[in-house]
C-alpha cells in the first residue's frame, strides 16, 4: 500500500469515527431529552420514580401521570418529530431546494381539510367515534397525494418541477377550502378547527400512538431504504440516472414515505410547521450532506427537538401553548436566516 492509499484509508477511518461519534451524540441527546420530559410537568416525578413506574411499581397517582398521560404524549412527540424531520430532509434533497418542507406537496393542507370537514359535519363519527378526525385527516392526506400526482403526470411521465407546482396549487386550493370551512362554521366549530390547525399534543393518548405508529414507521422505512438514491438524486436526477438509479421509482417511494409520515403526524397532532425545515438544516450544518448519516440523525434529532418543544410549550408559559405556535415562532426567523445566509454554503 503506497502513501496515497494509506492516507485515503486513514481519512476514511477518521470520517467513520466522526460519523459514529455524531450519531451516538444525537441518540444520547434524544435519550436525555426523553428522560427530562418524563420528569418535567405540572406534577414532578423524579427519574428514579419514572424507572420504578416503567418497571411496574410506583404509587397509583404517579403511575397514572406517567403511564396514562405523559408517556403516550412523549411518544407521539417523538414519532411526529422524527417523521416530519426526515420528510423535510427527503423533500429538500428530492427537489434540490433548501426551502422545501413536508408540506411542499400540499398533503398537509389536504389533511387539514379532511380534519375540518370531520370537525364541522361529524363525518365518520357514527362509525369511528373520536377516531373520525385523525382518520379523515389521514385519508385526505393520501387523496391529496394522488391528486397531485395525477395533475403532474403527462405522457412523458412526472417531472419534479411539475410535481412541485402541482403540490403548491393543490395545497393552496385546500387551504382555501379550510378557510371557507372556518368562515361558514359556527363559533364552537371554528374554534375547534383553528385549535387543530395550530398543532398540539394535548389530546394524545395511547390510541394516538397506535394510530400513528404503523404509517410513520412504514414511511421512515421507505425513505431510509432510499439513502443511497437520495445522495445521488440531490446531485441531479440526470447524474443519478447515469449512476443506475431508477429516478422514477425512487421518487415515488420517497413521496409515498413522506406522505405516510405526514399523514400519521397530522392525524394525531394537527399541522405543525417548520420542523421539517429547521431540524434537517441544523443537522446538515453539523454532519455534512451525506444521507447515510443524516437519515438516522433526523430520526433521533427530530424526536429530541419535538419533545423539547412540547415541554417548552407547557413549561415556559402560564398556560399550555399549542406547540405549532412555538415552532412557527422559531421557524420563521430560521427560515429567513437560511434563505439569506446559508443557502450557498450548504447547497452549492
């Protein structure tokens, strides 16, 4: 082995060690955030008591707080944070646009309309009970994805730019319908729609975990399977095709995976903005552009971010504030920062 090969091997080992250290730190951050959020709240529980309760012991009062209220809410936060963060990363890479987010295809707006008509007219309530709103949101999420794909399809296939434009148009249409629902609804119904649109985990229970777990897990798996393809597509679809990537198949899998994640998230938490924009950019600044490292980092980093934001929304204000408000207040300035300062550095 000559000096150049030895140097290259040392560089590879150094990169592998650095990547492993960054990923381990992200996992540790998610675990520490989980531990902290299990203790923090109106009813303080020490970590020792949390462990005791998780192992089946503890007083009945604290066990109810931890197992029936706090744990399902935290699990919902972790799932939604992971889903939205990874979906944002995938959309930014697929569309080669640093401003892209999980809502770029209009699927969040479609889900919001589905929830709005369930709230307004009680559609599905007789058969589905309190699950009607999340299931209607999930159903309309996939109906919107199908509509966007149908509109973008031409006899030459589906171009990425056409898909993006179709998503913007369909999203604007459904946003208009949601506004119309708010305008014609009575005062109580309008308040329910507005609160749902703000994004909150206040109503998350174990049923919410069960509703969201399968679609979010499937969506994350689909996108994780496309790690290599995301690396190549983010450099350009033509180059990716020349490297043997089936761009059409990979794009479909990524979009279906993102739709599953967004649908599962919106179904239990409402619409929470900017998570898919903030977290991928922060992690990309730390770890670089490689998706082999970014994908698991977005899963754990997104989970940590959402758990922290939800805890902050409860603890930092006199009353519990919907977490979607807090992420928007943080996300809008960050959006401007990325647009003005970091675009060239991170994407060119």
